[in-house]
């Protein structure tokens, strides 16, 4: 209902104004417009005998003696006039001879003469009519007709009452008598002023009196004798013709009756109903149309309504009230415009509230940010800043507003460039900057800076007055004092840790080196005793003891060598000499080194290395050590009767994968992640069954890193383990190059 409120309100106002006559002025104007648009000629059956200026000059006495009128009646009767209507006052006596002559002429006309009766309401006293009738001597031989007309409120004569009350009886209007058609006429009608007054046949009174008219001119016609001279004062205001004589009004009214153009008006009610239908159809549509298109449609509909009313009046004696219909499209357009403005206002209100909400949210975000935010306006001064900026510069709330960039104390970026230089440059740096500010307490504060520039260009609106863009600068600064302190502490701790690790590695390397010399002596002397090189030993158990001492020494020497390798890798002291090498030969050499271990445990040892595998560009000594460590672990953790396989293949990316797999005890998934770290053993229980320090995979990891590769472990408890070393593609040569 709210959607239709505007046009319904306008319709109620329009209908009220129309039904109470408030649009009568417009209806009269439209009626006159239709008279001008639809014009026609008179039939010529009513001849106007004019008492004009020329007749007054020729007949130099006024008022004329009634003998003139008697002679005029005789001439008109003799000329064959069907009706002779005299719009002249015969209510008073003249000379007896003149009155007798006129009465005799009326008698000779044998009832064809019509004399006027003038009626009017009394201004004072009881409501009654005053009637000015012809003398009884005249009325006895003539018909009487009313010539009184009533103008509208604007003093223009538009309507004619066909019957008017007289002093004793109701009288027909003289125009009805002149029509003489005997047709049924309405009680009142609108005169058709579209009939051209100039086409009514006219002849001067003096010419008729003198017989100066063509023969047969009046034959069968109705003659109307009336004053048209201005000085006689019988003039009326009418539509179209502005001012005409009373006789011409009677003639036009008679022509309207004779031509069937006695106009009736529809009244405002049908127009109000049509206006309701039109507004109900049009108002919702115009609310969605563009303004120009909507008003063009309203103008077109109004024009169509006007043309339709003209067409109806041209086709039938009907004057259509069209003002409400003409105004309806414009009021509907106005209602649509009001609805559109209301929607636009609502949309603008919502946008404004949304923008205000977004502005408040943005302001809250900026205000509660840990970073200092400063906005420099187009005048180069601080336009806005948040609380963090005031705290950073030590000024308190509002302390930065209005300051120029150069007044922000000691702001410098990396390289000593000032904030003013950075902002005034061709384009602020896009990268994150680090610098130092000096606050109001003269304390240096390290900060991170982000500088941005935004240009607000002039809009295309006709209300825009700017011709140059407004440039704003945004500075975001973050105090990094705490972070700098944490970084310094972290760097110091890292240096201490690195120093401790290096000292540990150096200690292990030194101790291991010092242990190797006596250990080699122990192994050598144990071997002499075991082999009884200088003669037999005294007791039969001594050779066995010597062999145990020898094996323990060899095992301890292997552990020390592993520790030395780990420390060398950690310290970066291990020599790296890459060369083209054959993985098959390297695998065979590694297996040969482990022959003694294989002899103690019956295992199946397989090698799956293709002959066409490209050579590997790596350090042969280090690759062999990788294989020895992996094979040692596989042999150690694989029960007797198991299988150990050494394999190699070329990957799709061009690299080579070297793997060692076994069918041993396997490794749980949660234990795999820590196996690459030094001294990380698979069996860490107090009653572990496998010897070693857990350095094998740590050495493999370090050696693969030196080659730019990686390794990975795949294992399942009770099924076995596969360790894959992935050498990158740049470590792969071609067979041709290898042959060369």
C-alpha cells in the first residue's frame, strides 16, 4: 500500500478539485481549443440583417421610426423569408401612426414574425422575474421568443437555455425558433463556436429597407434582424470570437441546432474515472523509468487524450471533459518521480549509513592498531593520526595534527634519507623500510616504515570545482625496539650454541684422534698374540683371549672412525672430490668390505643395478661410505636367512636413486623421524641386542647433503626397511660422457 500512496493521494486531490469545479477554467480553455481545432461553415439558412454602422449613417435618425421596421418586415415577407426574427425592443409606444403601421405589417406577415422578450431577476425584493414584452398590439400578430442569455462566471456566453421562464409562460429561445426544424432540443446546450461566424450570410438593414439585395436571397431562409453596431452596445463576450453582438450569438446558436451541433458536456465524473485507471496503470511503471522517458510518455498520453477529445467533438455534439485525463499522466509521473526520489533517498541513506559504519569500523581498526598511522593531507600537513602515532612520537592525543612532515622530529629511513625526501620524491618506495625516529624525549626509536601515496582526481560532476588532483600520503610506522632486542638475544644465543657445538665436535675429534693411536697398538699386539708370531703362549685360553681383545679393538676403532666422520661433516672439514663413478663397481667394493660380517651371518645379498645406468658424478669414497653404512645397518638388523638388496634406478626427473633394502625387523613409523640425528639408536632399552652409537644414518644424511641430495626411510615392522638416497639430476652424467 505504501508503494501506491503517492499517486493515490494525488488522484484523490485531483478528483476532489475536478468534482468541485476547480478545473473549470482548464475545461473552458480546452473547449475553446477544440472550437479552434474543429471549425465548420454555417448552413446559410439563417441570414443576419445587421443594424450596423453603415445603416446608422444612412438612416440618420435614432431610434428609427417603427415605419422603417414595418417596411422591413414587408420587404422580407415579400422576399420569401420563412421566419423574420426581430431582436429589437418593442415594449414601449411610439407615435400612434407608426405603431399602427408596424402592427399592420406584422399582420400581413401572417405569423412569420418573432418578437423578443427580455427577462431578468430582480436584484432586490422577492425573487421574481421582470419580463420586458412587446406591446400587446404587436404580440397579437407575432410569436414571442426569449433573447436573454446567461454568461458563465468568467462573463463569457457559452450555454443557451432553450426554454426560459417569462412573466406569464415559458418561452423558447429565439435560436430555437430560427432553427424551425421541429427537432427535439435539449433544455440547455453549449453553442458550437467552431462554426465560423464569418460564413453566416449578412446584409445591412439599410440595404434591405431600400430593396438592395439579390432576388431570391431570402427565399426559404430565416431572417434575424439584430444590432451589430458597436455604439449600440449589444455586445457579448464569447469563446474564440472574443466579443460579438447578441444577434451573432443567436445566429450561431441557431446554426448549432440546425447542424446538430448543440453540444452536451460529459462532466468531470467520467474523466475522473479514466484518470484513476490511467494513474493506476502508469504510476508504478514511471517509478522505474528514466526521468526523460517518463515525462515523454506523460506528454504523449496527454496529447493523445487531447486529440481524442477533439476527435469526439468533431464526430459528435459532445464536449468531453478532459482536464483530469490530461493531468493524470503528469501527476502519475510526479508520483513516480517522488517514489523514485524516495527510493533514491532511501538508497542514499543506506549507503550513507553503510559508509558511516564502514568509516567507523575502519577508524576503530586504525585507532586500535599497534602500528602508528599518519595521514598527510594535500596541504602537506598531518590530517589524521591514530593513538599509536601519538604514543610513538610522545605527543599525546592530537599532538601531531597540523604538523608538516619536516616537523616530525628526526624521522630517517635506511641510508639516512629523511621522511620529507621520501614523501616528496617522484614515487614513495614500495618496499618495507627500516629507520629511526627521535621522539620528544630525544630518545632514538627503531621503526619499520611503509609509505604510500594516493591521488584524488577531479570528478566529471558539473559541481566539481577542482582542476588538479589532491595528493595524500600515508605513513605506517611500527616500533621494533622489542623485536630488535629479541633478535639480538637470539643472535647471541645462536653464537653461543654454535660455539658450544663446535667445541663439542672439536673435543670429539681430538679425543677420537688421541684414542686411535693406543688403540691401533692394542689391536696390533693382540693380533701378534692371536697368531703366536713369536712362539706359543703358555695356556690354551690365551689365543682365544687375544682374539677377543683384537675383535673388541676393531669394533672400538670403527666407532671412533664413525665419530670422526660425524664431527668432520659437522665441522665441514670432510674433503669432497666429485668424479664420474660406476655405482655397480662402488656397490661391489662396499660388499667386499663387509665380507667378514656376512661370513658370520648367513644372508642373501643381491645387487640390482642396471648396466645401462648413467654414471654418477659424486665422490666415490663418500658414496662407498654411504653404502657401507646402509649395508652394515641392513646386515645388523636382518635375521639369518634374510635378504639384503642394493638397487639403483634413474628417476623421471633425471636424478638417480640408490637404495638398500632388507627383510629385517623393520622400524615403527613413530621412530623413523629421529633416526637421522647423531647417537639416535633404534633400540634404546637398557637390554638392547644391537651394538653401535647410532651414527650410521647421521653420516648418510650429512654425506647426502654434501651431494645436494636427500634420503628417505620406508619401513614396516616385521617386513623390512628400505633406505633410498636421491641424487639430483645435476649429479647424473651420460654414458657417452662416462666413456669419454
